[in-house]
C-alpha cells in the first residue's frame, strides 16, 4: 500500500512539474525574413474603423502566452470592430450579448470553472446609442465561431453572417466551443470563398470591396475556418484583425504560443496555429506600422478609434 502511495506521489509530482514547465518561456523559432510586397489599397475617404468594446474576461498573462506571468492580471476584452465603408457596413465579431449569462453556461465546464467575466454595454446597445441601425449592415464577419465572438449575434437578428465553408462545417459539427452558435439555429449565413489571389504571404484572399481596404485571408488553426482581416483606412494605416491566433499581443511580439492548457482548451490545430504566429511575427517585422489586433487584447483595443469619438 505504501509503495502504491509513493508511486502515485511520484507520478503526481512529475505531472505537476510538467505542467509548470508548460507555462515557461519558449520562443518559437523564426526563419529569416521573407520578402514582403505590400499590396496597394485605395480606401475611400469616408471609410472608418471603430472598436466597440463589449465585455471582459478576467484572467492572467500566464494563460495567454508561454512566459507570461501567471500572477499578472490581464483583461481579456470582448467586442466587435465596426467598418463603415460607402459600399456597406461590416462588423467583425460581436462581443458579449445581452444573454451572456445564459451563453456562458454553454461553454465547457473547465472553462466555466476557471473564467470570470464582466458585462459592458453590448454592441447592439452601443450601435443604437450612436444612431447606427444594424439591420442595414452588409455583414457580420466572424474571425471564428467560438461562443465569446458570437454571443452578441443574438441581439442583431437578420444581419447576414459571413463564414467560409470550413468554419460553416465547424459550426455544424464542431465541439462544445461552437455549441452556442449552433443553438441559435438558422442564422442568415452567407458562405464566402477566397477568390482574390495571394496577399501578404497568404496563398488566397477575399478583397471584400475590391479596393484593398478590407481583405480576408484564411488562417486555419485556432479553428478550421479562422481568418485574419487586413484593414487599410484612409491615410494608409493598416490593421490585422487576427482573432484568437494569440490572446495577447506578446504572442506575436515574442513570438510565443499559448501555454499547453490553453491550447488544449481552445486551439483546433496547434501546429498550424504556431506556424501562423511566426508568420504574423515576421510580417510585423517587415511592416512595423502594421497594428496587430488580437481579439482579446484590451490594451490594443483601447488605442483604436471609438464610436462617438
Ligand atoms: Zn476563440
């Protein structure tokens, strides 16, 4: 009996040791910089980008990227990025909706047990306050279909929801993290492709307005149909909405992936996610003015233009 207990203790200690190591710093290997040709963009003068912050999760830096301090509190922001363009208004992701309490209960139990969230005025409420009518939107475009990106969809009835075919299958047949969007039933889905050719090192793209101002590229990894959206606003400033490729900016900066426990909870394909993190790290090195916008880094969102500002 004593022997079995001793053996169990050893196994437990090895396990705890391995878990501790999985949070340690581990910089991803970066090859020499590929040549980057910055594509032209002609955003119309009236085009605008606004960040609409709508909800928070309270977590720690250590859960976002390897080497992050496990004791350092971090706000993981939720929300949507609004693009006003003369050819139509787009909303990337939706943040927490008014029914977030119920939505939270649809996520995996371990995530519920380890997460705390706070509400902020929803995207729908903030749009209403700004006199913007969502029913006129060209599309809500999902960086991916996880619950915290779609909760606010329930407050935007009828708006076309754009997903690519890989993400559509993930919505239909995916895991618990897409249970919420499945529960919404028949949304006004529009499935898009990437007909517009190579873009910034990605093999294919979709130039939504045909002027280079909003270009979607496939970024399969965090989920099968995750995308990155490259936005260029008047004046030439460029943004990359990278969804949950990393949770906090250090992921791309270092570059470092999420720690093991976070990857197991949320990333569909760890290896593809890792490759894309390195690719975005290299792109940022080649284009230092490119603003990398992780969907949940509230520090970055706080620097973006806001509705009413
Ligand atoms: Zn996600």
